[in-house]
């Protein structure tokens, strides 16, 4: 597979994953579930996101830049979970809205 073909494939996989992840985050933000369960689900989504980004970053130079953004979001979510659990719903809402901004990293 040519370099550009491989890059297109990686970007397509990433785009599909981000759409699924964003949908899950939106659903989680709207779900009427106990905070403890919400935190567990958020941690699971974060883990899946990080593993996917790590795997894709190994095949795409563009994704190296998103690795820093991903780690930053992971640390922010972890801090919120530990120190400000009452704000988890707001963080989920903000992270959901921030997804399209992260996609711009691949454009530049």
C-alpha cells in the first residue's frame, strides 16, 4: 500500500472511531445513571480511546500530534474524576463538543 493510501486508511479508521466515541460520550452525558457507574464508563471509554490512538499513531505521523492532545484529555478527565466528580457531566459535555476541534489537528 502506498504512503498516501495507508494514510487515507488510517484517517478513515480514526474518523470512524472518533464518530463512535463521540456518540458514546454524548449518550453517556445524557444517561441517567449513578455517578460511580458514569465514572467507570468514562474510564472505559478513555482506555479504548487511548489504545486506539496509540495503535494508529504507530502508523501515522499526523497522529503523533494528537497523542499529546489525547494524553492531555486523559489527564484532565482523571483529575476531574478524582477531585471534582460533581463536574463529570459538564466535562463529558465539553469533551463531546471539543471532538471536532481535535479533528482539525489532522488538517494542518
